[in-house]
């Protein structure tokens, strides 16, 4: 296959973004259409890659390699495997639905979409990177647009604070990981940043144990690991809808994924040594995140903390170091990505009309927007791990893996599931059912057709993967196998 | 035809869901269209299950109409369906009651499409539990059955009534009931899930047939990664056993896990109560028979005494509670507790007496239990249907508000009498057969319990008669004078199959018992 | 190192200097002879001239494989000289372009003439191989710069800045000269490349040597504005005409680094252990002080001043690494930094021309007033912060890599922490530009053609160096070979 599929996927957004910048600022419709076209293109390409990938062959496919900075052994090396391909697809889905949801942005949509696309390119770039320097390069590209997107188009009350906090946290995390990466580069003696080569580098146990925390925690900050999760809820809430969708849906997976690719796969001994700690912290994520979500009165904060909780499950899956747990973690990254994008889209639709996110002040929305309610319920059921939805398909193997690794953790984490059910039902009941407050009666318009498409796509995917797991599970399992092999088989 | 027969179970399982999708796409305003489409759609699984019944070979060992396909390879779970004598009976019950429930829902006005779609979805969930031969699949369908019922109670349940919850806050009764239902059942399901995971971990597969093969020979401990704790296989089995028991006990419900039932049954819409009492309760008992007994003969044996005690308590206390009710629907609800107690008693006897000399009696007991599952499905559905009929016209369920209604609704009265007798266990009707078999089977095994449960039988009879008296006999309550309370044609059509079956089984039970028996014989060696 | 007698190729080696002298003369002549109308075009003449000299140097100024001392050992024609000359000429050209729109200086012939002479001094600094030559070059640079800093006679701040710069500069110069004289005194040598052996032979006690080193470092630290000789920077940068600020922060600093690197590595390799330790401390202090003090700034020029102090700290990391790659990373960083800073100041000048303000708060709403300009500022700020795909990111990575390679992981971490602090204030500027509103949003900011050229060139350069950094890194590595 000579067509540089992955390169086109990575660079389409940023090129589109630059082209969009050339459109005059007042022509908002043209800008939106151009953005949608670009996002659709990205989605189709990533879907195409997903379908064309040869599952029986496994391993890294669509590989391309060019020398980039030969003086340091840095190359432009791209490829996808079972773990990264679903995430590439996820990014395509989220950028597409995100553009649909952002149709109503009226203040400088040109800059908004341009920055959003820079972000998308960065994310795509990380997922397909097979070179350590390249991974960092794209990782950082995905960080700074967040600042502008949140600070400029976000929720007025906290946007500046949240944007700065988020950017600083993520930047420091990535730089700490970068130093770890440099240490790996120089210690390996191989003179290359190529991930595949570094996987076979054979670092000493002491080296791995020392550097794993830097690399892992540096990236896991973006994954929202406790106690470095603090930036996440504020960031989620302050961001405009599409950015929240991207943030929780894709960006947090970026952190977890990078932690996997660079931490677990390059420093397996270190991973093994530190896994009890990660298990412990991730468990705190799951349970604490759920508890805090329970007591929130702001609709968006509930979802924000729910993200922290679900990302805990991803990292639990990683820390099990076995095939089931890793498969589950990979599936959970995809499933939660779609689910949380759906949640934030719904929150956006509600807030745009009600101009409040205060749960006690909301109610009865299912009468005005039944489809939105159904979509939210689908997302809620998926988030609870209800069978028939992708959440169950993802959480089940994680728990299987936890049983093998550390049963006590499985029991405690199960508690998180129960609390999740409780807060989801609570929010659903309060916001969508019950009685609509008098002052809102008659002022709430229905969702737009574009909202419906976006929500429909997201909900449909949650059901599809839930009912027919063979669409995704074997693919992720093959990726997990590769990781397990590097971990020394477990 | 060939295709039909080889994929019969999948067709039965998925037609309701497909139907639900179709229903959701119908135009909202056309209520008549929605109702009739749903009804016809729900008749398809019924027709298919009749086909299934006729082609089912009772004498053949093992599971029939098996279907196996790849589903979730990564965790070694497959799409595996199959029926035996017990499950084919339950499938028939489910596919029979659903159309009737839909037929009775003609008066629903609000969000009709969603209502109908949820019912169909519910049907798939229940059928899936009965048809699944893979533990994970079993669990998936178990859970799928939960959500539609929650929404049915929450959104279309009885509009009046409030309950007070912690903190003095008042919530509508249906919200309270649905939430309680959900939480109780989910709590049980959680244990079920963990147990299934443990079994899956230990045996490396979720396929029921493979597990049954390997289970007894399983001796290695469940080792854990890098930690000095290993769970011996005995502990794994024990934990899984108790988790199963709790989950199923909540569903049946076994006393003392029954407290969700009266509220859920009472607040649910009529059709919802029909299905709830008619089928959903049977899921728990089915779980005992399908999973607990075959996999845990030893543990079940030691636990059987406790189970029998709890069953007896359910029988007696359910009956007494029923006696004390003023709410007609609640009266019937508690009688369900009572009737299901017999089912559990039969199962307990089987658990105790498997492989012993009293095995023959155990067989009779389980035959009775399974038949009771079927029968109670019929009679409870019928009773709730009739309560609903009356409620639709009078808008009250309080027995004291009734009185002397027989002249105003003679046909209704007749049908009510008939169904009540079936529920009560009048010889000649189905209830008698099953209860007799249970008592006959358990008497040699758990004599004391059986004797005590006779009291329950007595009290149940009394409470049902009391109910009848307060509704039909006595002086006419002036409130209803001049009103037309008669049952209408549609409702009669809904009741007819139930009544016919009640009579048929009561007079000639062989056609169904023989099917059950052959399977039970294999279950109880 | 053999000191060759005069050979014709040596003229080619100092082609830039000769041409600069010619250009300076031309400018002064035009200024004296031409009328007022002529004067307007002096800027154009200067920048064009500098651009041509740049091209000429690129074409002819490349050193041979054998990097030799020329003119009796006064200069060394090597890659360091070459690379820094290019850098300095580029910086000077852009500065001239930027000066063309600044009313107070644009029509003054002395201004451009002095600028060219300062450039001349800097190119000599970059290629000096002898203590005396070095001192001469430094003074040739500094004295015009003192004047240029205080050029706007009517502006108190400018005069103050010129005065401060002069006093501070003269003082540190004197100290440095004292150090030079001691070096000569103890060894009898002035040629940098023979000093090392001579020092070895003289058996000077390490303490004494360190003392001399300290004296010399005073002068160099002043030039690069490293702590604790950075105090002049904020006031001078703020007061001077902004193009001169740009020039100071880029060219002058770069030249200072060229000298620092060359002298340290050529003359004092023996006590490398102690001076790297000292410089490491200086680097940490410089980064930290620069970043922390920048946080509180409300004036963009002061902010950029402190920011440039901080960046000097990052560059020092490269030197402290004491490896060829470290030197390469240093050169690369300066390359990225020069281009970025020129871009930043270009925006500042343009804005000040139309809005008349240098306060950060007045930049509010710039993104609506002049989206293109705001974007240029975005590129500059993010490159300074170290974000990909811009030059600043790669520069920081290389510098940290050099540190890690030499085992100075702790220094890399300090750099990382400082980068975070830096990010904060760069983002704050962007926040003001993009988020805050103001009543002046409908007034556009005019961008004359020379500025547009400068802006576009710098933006493209920043992006190019950031994404396809291979060739630039190669150039830097080649440059480093002349130090090691």
C-alpha cells in the first residue's frame, strides 16, 4: 500500500486549519462547511484505515519511515497496531461530531476551527508515532491549542484559570517524560529514537525502575491519574463543548496511550516494579472520582469527575500487566472516549438552551428533547457497564484481568461501578425526567438536526460495539498481545 | 424451513428487538397503528415457540436446537443458545404472556411507541436468559431485562401515591418502587457478575457445557500475579455459589430478599405487573435450576435445609401478608411471594435429595416446581390483568372501595372467580397439579417444612376468597351504581388463552409434564 | 596552530568586515550629502546592503577544512566565525528593516551607520582569536551600542538607558580587561589558542587561574546578560528604541556567546571542571531569575528583557554540557532564539507605532484588530515558550538532550521547571491578545512592506527550523567542530 494513509490522516487537519485561516472571518458559513468537510474527510480516512487493517496479520501496518534528523537518529516513523488503530478511529469520530456540535459558535469560528484542527493533528500524530521524538513533538502540539480554545471560547467564570492550570500541568508532565525519553535515548547506546528499536534495547533493571515513574507519571498526568488529576474537572467544565468532547474523549486517552507506548512497552521491568502503586492510585481514581461525581451540583462537573473515574479503569487495566486487562483497557479507551464525547455533547445542548448547568434548576428535558434524553441514557448505561453496550465489553476484561492480578482491587473498583450507576441515574432523573422549572417552560428549543446526527452516531457506536464486540475486541487483543510479549508474557 | 429450524432460537430471540426498532420508527400520532403492529410483531415469537414446542423431542438427551457462533473471543465467550425441557417451557410462557400484556396495554396514551418498544426489548432480555448456554451471554441478557422494566415502572406506573424516603423527602411511589427494584436486582447482579468472572478465570471459558464438564475436575487454585495469596479452588467455588444464590434469591424472590416485590408489582402498570410476576420472577428460579444445582451439588445439599426454611417462610408469611392487604394489587403481589415459595421448596428438596434414595421424590418435587413456575406465570398474569381491568374502570385498588360488583360485571366476576381458583389451587385447575406435586415430592424429604407450608396454603385460600368477597359479593357499593364495569371483548380475548391453559393443564397435565420430566430426570440423578 | 603570514585568501575571510565598513561609509556619505528625502531611504540602503553582505558571506565566507588563524593570529577563520557572522548579519538586516518605520530613528543616518559599525564589531568578536583583538572588537561593538541605546535624545528613558548601559558596560569592560592583562602577564601570550598551553606551562595555581577566569567572566556575563550581571537589561531594553532592543537581545547576546564559548573552550579547558560548575550555577540562577521576574512584568519590552535573560540561561546549559553536541545545541538555540526574538520585537514595534503603547494590557483585542499580527505574536510567544512545531521546542530539546548526555540530568529538570514558569507568562500575553476586548478593536494596525517582509521571513524561519530541523542541526554540529 503506497498511499501514505497515516501521513494524510495526521496532516489533513492542520493543513485544513491553515487553509481555513485564509477564509475571511465574516464568512462564517463557508468556514463551518470547510471545517465539516475536513472533519468528514479525516473520519472517512480513519474509518478506511480501520477497515483495511489486516486483522489476521496483526502488528504494525501502514508503516512509513523517513529520515528526519539523522544527526540524532530521529525519523518520521508512523504505523498503527491493535491498540492505536481504535484510537485513531476515535479521534476521527470525535472531531467529526465535535464540528457538528460546534456549528453554533459565533465568535471567530475561523480561529476556533483552526486551533481545533491543530489539536486534532497533534492527537493523530501521537497515536501513529513510532519514533520517540516524533511522539513528543506531536504530543506537545496537542497541548497548547487547548489553552487558547478554553481561554477564548470557554465558560467565562473559570476559563482563564482552568486553561492555564491545564496547560501548565500537561506541559510539565510532558517535559518530565521528555527528560525520561532523553535518558532512554542516551542510555540505550543505539543512537536512535525509534520506538521499535528501543523496545529491544535491553535497559538495565535499575535504569528501568528509576525512570519508569518519570515517564509514566509524566504522561499519565494527561490521563488524569490521581493525584495529578486536578486540572481535569476544571478543564472539562471551562472548555466549550467540542473542546470538552476532545479533551475527555481523546486527549486523556493520549496520555494513557503514551504512558503505555513509552512507559510500559519500553520499560517493562519498571512497569512491573511500579504496578502495585499504579493499581492503588488508579483505584483511588475510580472510587474517589465516582464519589465526587455523586455530590456535584453542576451537570458538567459530574461528567468531568466521571471521566477521572473511568480513566482510572483504563490505568487499572494497564497495571494488571496481563492480556485481559490490557485488552479491556484498550477497549475502555475507545468506549469511554465515545461515551464521554456523547455526554459532553448532551451537556452542551442542554446548556445552550437552559443557560444553566445547575442540576437542581433543571428538569423535564426529555419532553422537549426526547432523542437527546435517549442518547444520554444510552451513554449512561454504557458508563455503568450495562451489558448490551460497549462499556460492559470494556470493563468485563478489565475485571477479569484484575481478578488474576489483584482481586482486592477488583472488589474495590466494583464499588466504583455501583456509585457510577447511582450518580448516572440521579442525573438522568433530575435533568431529563421530573418537572421542568416554570421559567424554562416554552423557552427550550429542540436539538438541531446536526446535534441529532452527532448524538446518533455516538450512541450507535456504543450499542454496536456492545452487541457485536468482534468489531473491535480481537483487534485490541492483538495489540494487547504485543504489549504482553514485551512485558515478558503474563 | 430448514433455515427456520436451524436458527429457530435466534429468530425467537431477536424478532422482538427487531420489532422494537420497527415500532420506534412508526409515526407517533398513529396510536392504533403502533398497538396493532406491536401486537402482530409479538405474535411472531409465539408462533415460533409453538413450532419449537412441536419439534422439541422430549426424550432426547442434552440441549436441542443448539446454535453457536463467535461473539467475544477475547474473553472466551461465545454466542451459544440451546433449549431443554425446562427452558422450552419458560420460552413458551414468555412468548405467550408478552402478546397478552401488549393486548392489555391499549389504554396507554403517553409515549406509546417507547412503551411498546420497551416491552419487546424486555421480551428479548427474558428469552435470552432462558436460551443462553454461555455464562456471559446469560448475564448480558439478565441485565438487559432490568432496564426496560425500570423505565416501565418509572414512567408508566401508577400515577398516584407517594412514599417517603430518608430525609423526609416525598417521591412518587412509582419512582420509589422502580428505584428499589433496580437497586436490589443490580446488587444481586453485581455478585452474579463477580461470580461469573471467577468461574471464567478458573475454567478459562464461559461456555456452560464446557464448564459443567470441567467443573468437578477442577482442582488447581486460582493463582494470583506476583502475590503470595492464592485462592484455593474450594474457596472460589464457595464464593461463586453464594454470589449466585444471593442474586437468584433476590429475583425469585426468596424471603427475606423479597421486599422490592410488593412495591414493584403494585406500582407497575398492569402489563408490567403481568410480565414481572409472570416471567421475571421465574428467571431467578431458572437460575437455581440451570446453574446452581448442576454446578454445586454439594454446596446446594448443605444449604438445602436453609433454603427450604426460607421457602416455607415465604409461603406462610406471604400468605399472611396477602391476607392483611387492603390494596387488591398488593394482595395479589404477596400471593406471588407465596406461590414462588413452593417453587423454591421444590428446588430445595431436589438440592437435598439428589443422588440419594429419595431422588425419585425429588424428581416429582422439581417437576412440580417447574410446572408451578409455568402455572403461576399463567395465573398471576391473569390475576394482575383482572386487577388492572377493574382499576381502569374504578381508578382505585382499595378493596374497601369495592363491594358487590358481581351484578355490575358478571362476566368479569366469572373470569375472576375462575382465575382466582386456579391461583388458589382448586383441583381441576393447574394450580392444584403443581402444588400437589411439590408437596408430594417434598413430603418425604422435608416433612416438617411441608407440613408447616400447608398452613400457608390454607391462608392463601382464605385471602383470595376474602379478596373475591370484598370485590364481588356483599352489598353493592353505592359509588358504582349505574356504572358500567364490565370487562370488554379485548380483555376477554387476552384472558382466554390463560384460562384455557389453566383448565387444560389442570385436567390433563401430561402434555407439559412429560416434557419437563425428561429433563428433570437427567438433572436429578 | 601555525600563524600564516598574510595571504590573499585572508581577505576573503574578512570580506564581511570589509563590506560592512564600506556600507558604513556609504551610509555616512549619503547622510552627509543627501537631502532630507534621501534620508528616508537610508534604512532601505542599510538593510539591503546588509542583506547583500549576508548573501556574499554565505557564498564566499565559508571556511575551509583547515580552520586557520589569519592576520597574524588575530582572527580565526572557522565555522564559529562563519555561523555567527551569518546570524549577526541577519539580525542587523532585520533590525534595519524594523527601524524604517520608527519615526525617531528612521531618518537618521548616524543611526544606521552606528548600527553597521556595531555589527562590524560583533563580526570581529565572533572571529577574534587574540585577547587584544577581542577587546577591540568588544569595544567597537559596545560604544556604538551605548549611543544607539540613548539615541532618542528627547526621551528620558532612552537617555537613562544609554547612560546605564554605558556605565555598566564600561565597568565590566574594565574588569574584563584587567583579567586579560593578568592572563598576558602570567603567560606572555595573547593568542587564545596558545594561551592554553602557556597556562599549563606557567604552572599557575588553580586558584589564581580561577580568579582570572572570574574577572573575564564578569565581562562576558555582562554581554550575555547572565546573573548576576543582568541588572542593566530591563531598564536598557525598555528605554532604548525598540529596534535597538531587538538588536541588543539578539545580535549582541549571540556575539557574547560566541566569545564566551570560544574563550572558555580554547583557553581554559584545563579547569573545565570548575568553570562548568560555576556556569551551571549561573545558568540555573539566570533561568530562574529571568523567568520569575518576568512573571510580574506589565511592559512588554521589560517582559521580553527578562525573557531573554532566561533564555541566556538555557543556552548556557549547552555550554555546561561540555560536549560537541552541547556546543551544537548552544548554537542551534541561539539560531532559534534570534529568529524568534526578532519576530517578537517586530510585532512590538508595529503595535507601538500605531497604538503608541508598550503596556501588555493595551494589547487587548489585538486578535480582532489585526489577526495576522496576533498570529505572528502567537508564533513568537509559543516558540519562546518551547512549543512544537516551532523552533523553540527543538532548541530546548537539544539543549536538554545535551545535558542528559553529559549526565547533567538535574540541570535538564531545572530547565524543564523553568520552561513551565516561562510558559505561564507567554500564555498570559496571548491571553490578553486573544481573549480580552478593548474599544480600539476597529482600528487596524498598518504594516508597511519592510515589516511584512521581516515578519514573514521570521515566521517561516521559525516554522522551518522547528519542523525540518535536520539541516540546521547539521550546520550547528559542523560549527561545533571548530570549538572541539
